C-alpha cells in the first residue's frame, strides 16, 4: 500500500511555525515545515483535519491552537454529523478538529485518532481516478461529493469539492497562488492537475 509519511507546510518563518505547532498540537514528524516565499493568498485549497474521540478533545485542541496564535474560523459546536471546530494557523494553514461523538464518554484527552489531509478539488471523481491510477486504493467514496484513499495509518488522503472544503472550515473559498503544501510519501515525485506537489518521503 502506498502511504503518506508527512505533510510539509511551506511557511514564511519556520521557527515561528514550529513553535506554534508544538504549543497548539504536537503531531511529531507527521507535520513538518519548510521555508517558502511563494506568493499565496486566501484559501490554499486544502484542510488538515484532526479526528478525535470526543467533544472535550475538540475543545482542548481548539483552545490550545487559539491560545498559541491561531484565528478561530468556526467555534466548537454540534452538527448533524458530530462535533467540530476550525482555525487558521498563523502561517495560513486551515485546520479542523472533528469528533463523530456529540457527548464525552470519558476524561478529556488530547489524543488524535486520525490525521486527514483534505484536498479541495474541482472534480472529485477525476481526482480520485488520478490517485487510483497511481496505485492508491479507495477506502470510501460518495460519488462526486467525497472520497478517501488508502494511504496508511499516518495520514489519510481525502478529496472534496473546493467550495465544500472551504465552507466546512469556515473560510472564504477564494484563493490564489501557491498551495504552500508538499505531500511526502511513496507515490513518487509529481504535481497533480490542481498543483498539489508530491515528493518521495526521503527527499528531505
């Protein structure tokens, strides 16, 4: 199975970004940063989602992110599908915190069950097929609305329409320039039609 080893966020100030992520939610080398000054503005076309077990964990991650300098884009709240919140990190990356549970079932923790890299794309079916052609299996698929690919336990790759990704994260859909994102794994080096860059995990 092809896997994603890490999500590399390209940022203006690596020291500031590293400090923020250590204070907000420590994810080890699953999330890395790299210096970049490529022009970018607005929504970058992707969301990093942390899936957790209960609402108190959503609250804890949201509060620590905001306390470390993130901007709240969606306050913690219940929805039809569970409980969630969203923030924009100081480097511009959009994050969501989500639980399928609407009630706490135990003591509060900061445990992250799943890291999901959600790419906002114009055509979910076409993008899904592109990744299938590169060797990824499909874990879940709901027509043109959403798809999850089989990318191992570290990071799950998901696809949704760009407008839906932005709406769920509480940010305007408009954005231009670099995604400021590199996905490191074992799919080889390439850029997909939307400009998302992939590189071998050992590329550095």
